[in-house]
């Protein structure tokens, strides 16, 4: 029996993300959510070119390439994590107070995690994706409802933005 599965990893990540988000408050948890959307666009757009750079199919600066044993999914997930971390660290969003407080932060954290899991699973090749979907209890729900996982965070941002209090 394996201790670290997709489900335990997701639950551990949720715990860490909730603790982090409650500590840093709303404006940074919102920045993390927005950063994840942007990072997905960057990873999906540049992932193939970076993968080609890692395999020698493409060179940079007149013949420089990086020898690595990486798959396209690993490269895209790495870009997703790196860009999300960098953007959320430096992205400044308005810090208006909300009458929902911790509920809003928890909602943003859950949405960020579900969105991140959905993006990672979407980067996997079909065989790996089918394997993950067969061994996990949480991922199939996220992946089956992927249109909602993509859209609900945007609706939450609009809702919480409309009903926030002025400073």
C-alpha cells in the first residue's frame, strides 16, 4: 500500500494552501488564483518549445540546449509551478476588505487547488491521465467537471468583487 497517492497529495496540498492563504489573506490568495490562470496560458503556449530545448530538438543562443530526461508533461507542469510562484509573489491586487472574510479565502484556496489539479492532469498524455483517473477518488470529479472548475473561480471573483466593502 502506497502512502503518497494523488488523493493524499491533493489533501496535503489543500491543507498547506489553506494555511498559507489564511495567513497571507485575501489579496494574495486571489493573486495566486489569477497567477494560476496566467501560468497555464504560459505553460500551454511555451511548453513544447521548452521541451524541445531540453531534448536538443531546438537550440537557443546559437546552439545551446539543455540535456534533460524530461517528458512534455513534466516541462509544462514545471513551467506552471514556476510561473505561478513568480507571479503570485510579485502580483499586487487591490486589498479591499470583504464582508465574507475567511469564507472567501477558503473558496479561493479550494478553487486554486482544483484548478491546479485540473491543469496538471490536462498536461498528462492520455495513458497517464487514464491511469491517474483510475487510481484516484478525487481527480475524476475534478476532471469530469473541468468546465465548472475553469468557470466557477471567475464567477467567484466577480461575486466577491461586487460584494466587497470599501476601505
